[in-house]
């Protein structure tokens, strides 16, 4: 278990992830929370800042997932073309 503090509240995080990953995750979340908090000029309650932060992170995740799938498709197409070229030369 790892404890961390965000927006003035302490939270436990139960994970078996490597320490380096946990620190990177916590840093990302804290940064996103601070960005949302600053953008709203601290007029939003903590729970709304949390929801907006979650939506921002989810949006980035969906975009990266889509980009990865597109990349994977391009690579598979290139592999198929190279395979065809190799087979046609033998």
C-alpha cells in the first residue's frame, strides 16, 4: 500500500505495480489535478476537480489507444507487403 495526498486529502493506493510506475502515476494525477484546479481558479469543489481530471485522463487514454491501433494497423500492412515481396522473390 502507498499513501498519497491530493487536494489536501490522504488516500491509500493498493497496488502491486513497481515503485517507479506508482510514482509516475501519482505524478501524472497530481499534475492533472493541479492543471484542472488552476484552470477553474479553485472555484470548483474537490470532487468536481477529480471528475474533470478523470475525464481529461480518460480522453488522453482513448486518443492514445486509437493512435496505437492505427499504428499497429500500418505496421501489420507493412509486414504483409514485405512478406509478399519476400515470397515473390523466392
